[in-house]
C-alpha cells in the first residue's frame, strides 16, 4: 500500500511566496517509514538577499542569522536536490503539503546557479510525489473554513481533521511541517484502506467523501491521478476568484511549474 512505503518528507521556508523570484532560507528532507530508520536532513541557507520582515515573522529566520549560520545558497540547494534525487532513485516518494510551491521554487534556485534541475538528476527514474493538499481537497471537497482566520486546507487544519497533535511554536519550521505532512498522508492512506463503517465519526460525516479513490493504487497511479485532480482544483479556484477579479489565474501545473512558462 502506497502509504506504507518510504517517504521523503520535504518542506522549504523562504524569503516570500513568488516561486520565480524568492529564495530558500531553510529546508528539511526527512526519510520516514518503510520499515527503515528516520533520516533527518536540514539546512539553513544564506539566500544572498535580504529576508523581508514578513517572511521572518513566519519562520523566525532573520537576514543576519541566515548570513551568520547559513550555508551559501549554491551549495545548499545543490545538496537539497541531491538528497531528494537519492530518495527518488531508491524508490522513495517525496511527500509534503502544497509541494508544487516547494518543488518549483527549488527548481528555480537550481537554475539560478546553473545547477542541474532535480528531474534531470533522476535519469530514467520517475519522480513520484504525494501532496497532502491535493489529496485532502479531493477527499473532502466541501470543507468550510474552521474560522475567519484559518483556511480549510492549511496544514494546521489537516492536523486537526486527521487528529494529529499541533505545536504552534514549532509550526512553520520546515522540519516540523514536513513531518506533519507525512503523518497526514499516512492517515489519509489508512482511511482509504479502512472500511467506511470503521471510520471516525468526523470522517463519516464528510459530505460525499472520496477517500476510496486512494485505495489499492500504486504510488505511480496516485501521482498520475494528482496531476488531474490538481488541475481540476485549480480550475475551480480560478472560477471562484474570477467572481471578484476577471483576470485571476491559478496555475494548473503539478507537481512542478514548467520552466519558461512563468
């Protein structure tokens, strides 16, 4: 079963939200599951630019700290890509939350320093990705916001839905977020392979749940399905945004925005 295999839980904290222009500040890639020991990989990176105060408020890393403690960006992003490629080549699955952001930003960092892109490091090995935002949106498409300040697809919301502990102080640290996302993926996979009558009440009460779509599929099949599901989800979000902004556009590419299409 796909959720019982080896995961590489991946997350970045960055200088902002523009995948084409912003930079890596911290990164985590944790090898988890599959009957093997936990393998933690973490980086602090000197991005070579000022870290905006808004970004520091999220992840807690200032420009001064990154310059003092961080690795130079070219070597760090090269190492990050090598670690991810190593897990992929050994049959591991890259797991995280909203991974099209992280993988695209990493791709642009590699290209910025004329380094080999992640997909080119894999040879004939396919990149398999599990994105908890895509899976959760497909499984429970009608979930409402828990509050005015908390969205239905935030990682904290998924932790609450799938009954995982949440630490506000540790959250937005890339290692913490990566591991929580991997645990969410495992819970989703477990639900998919559990008879509906044995689901927790909060899941049985979901309007038209689609967890069964994740049952008895290979990682390759699940990856391919997420490409379609993400495109449909993006199209729906775009229609919603266009109610107030006729020019709104939501990118449909997953798990990586193609280079040169920005």
